[in-house]
C-alpha cells in the first residue's frame, strides 16, 4: 500500500514537472515553491511571521545577522510572490507591518516537512 502511494505521488510529479529543462518551468508546482524559498533568509522570514505580524525592525532584531538591504529584498520578493502582506498604517510616523497571506501560511507545512527531512540522515 505504501509503495503504491509513493508510486502515485511520483506519477503525479512527473505529470506536473515533466523533467529537467534549462529554464525554470512555471507550470511545475515544485519550481514555483522553490522560487519562493530558495533565496537565503526567505524561509526564516516566513518562519518568523508564523508567530504573527512584525515590523521591519522587529524582523531585523529577531533574525539577528541579516542586513537591512537583504531583509528589504526578501520582504519585497515575498510580497511580490503573494506570500506576505505589507500594511502601512496612517499617522506620523507611518508604520509598516508585515504578515503572512493565506498562501504564506500554507508554506508552514512545507517548512515543517523540510525540518523533518533535514533532521534525519
């Protein structure tokens, strides 16, 4: 039964992602997921936001050694990928808070599977 499930999963992967191509294939769900997570710090930003909305400064402080430039790049990329929502509040000074969209919350299961896979030899 387990072998049949693996075989069915492999068949589905072959249908969605028909093999190695020189360029990323946007019709391949795996490539789409990796395009969001492959950049350094992206997964850690998502993990931090799983705890709730954060400001830029809160993210920078909680992530530690990330530079402002890289954090800005990742926040922009993740917002463009519809993983994060950027909310600007009115008032002076205006404040920006980042939170996960539903698409971002859906990545929690992917990150959990990566954690489990990475903790085994």
